[in-house]
C-alpha cells in the first residue's frame, strides 16, 4: 500500500461526488463529530439538519472541519479533510442560498421530512422548517491509498 | 423513518463490532476529524497511527470525540458518539497495554507496516515503531434510524 497526497483539482472532483461526510465542531476545546448528508457546490458544502448540539456549538464557534471518505477496501481509499466556516441560512436574508440548498438536497429532504415531523410530534414542538446551513471551504488536503487488496465484493 | 435513542448496552454491542470510526480532536477551538481503524475493549478504543497533526494536537488537548456509523441505507442506520480522553501508549511504561493493542489491531498492523516503511523511506526518517494510543470512553449516546428503504444491494 502506498499513500500519496491529492492535488486540489483531485480533491474538488471527489468533493463534487460526495453526498455524505463527517462534520466536526468544537466548543471550549471539546470536539464533537457527527455524520451528515451534504452536497458540495462552488466552494461550499450545503447541509440539511435538525436543531441540536452541533448547531448550538457552531453558532458559538463557526470553525469546523469536514472529512470525506471514499473507501473501496482497506488498502484503496481516499480521504479529504476540509477546514471551513459555518454559515446558517435563515429566511429572509438567505432566501436565494436556501433555495439553492433545498434544490441540491432535494432527495435528502424527502427522507428527512417525515422524521422531522415525527420528532416534533414526540417532543410537542410546533412544526418547524428544516434548518439549512453551509460550510465555506477554506482549505483542504487529500490522501489516496493504493494497494493490492482484493475488491471488497470478492473478500 | 423513525429515530430512537439507543441504550448504553446497545451502544456497547455496536462498539464491540466496530473496526472503523471517525476521531475528532481540537486545538484552540479549531476542530480536526480523521478516519481511524480502531478496536473497542473494556471501555477503551485502541488505535494504531502514524505521527502527524492529530497526535500533536491530542498531546496538547486530550479531549476527543469518536463517532461510529453502522449504515445499511439512508433510512436504516445507527450512529454512536463518544466523548473520551486520549492516552498514548509508549514503551516502557505501557508495555502491557501496548501488547494488548497490538493483539487487537494485529490484522491492521499487517496492512500498515509496509505503508509506514514506505513513508519513512520517502521522508528519510529512521524506521520507527508504529504509534499506539487508546481513548478512554467517558460518555456515549447512540441513535438508530429505522425506515422502509430497500436494502442498498437492491437499490
């Protein structure tokens, strides 16, 4: 297995295909990482989210890190690590960006809306809109491992 | 899709089966997240690592977060988020713990050693032993989503 650095162009191609990643935020130097569905477009990750700890923390400290895997098997994978900044997309200031996020995340929205509705029903909250935010990508690094492992389907 | 909280026992079962996760650390409230191969045993995650940013950061701030996914498809998944503390396992103070880590991570070690050797060759470093550390699990929460999506194999 050899491990090599990816170019920025190679990173961009991989980010463009990604629909899932891991988002880390931090408060008082306690890190917190969760999986997120996301879409990358023109220097931003767009994310659909419920309210919760990550939103509360990113409102207080907008510095985040996003990591994207593309794993074939243990010896053949890429990993991209992005440093970025949290930006919430509330109405009405971000109507345009929010519509763009909604379009990018349309498929995701169809899965999430029933779950959101049920969570609200259980918690007794009023029905609220899903929360959209985006991450401005400030820097990224990528690694690619290449090896001789058999494809996982044949393992 | 419904989302429910997992019990501590359910979390423990899932951690016991995990061999891959995402580790977040933080320095000056800049989070950093990377994928790691790991093994869980008796309240600790054991990890095999090269030197690098995450090690430097965790030495300065041992507060970490580990997240474990088990994903069947978009509507059927579990996610466990663990808060813990970094503990390095150098010789000779941690000979016993290091041997335990080596045994748990044996399979992983066979993949990593050639990559480590090559990285050292390229960087001109002397051959060094792989670095072992463990994460003491201090608290964890888990969620399970259950839905009606078809298994991904049939998608």
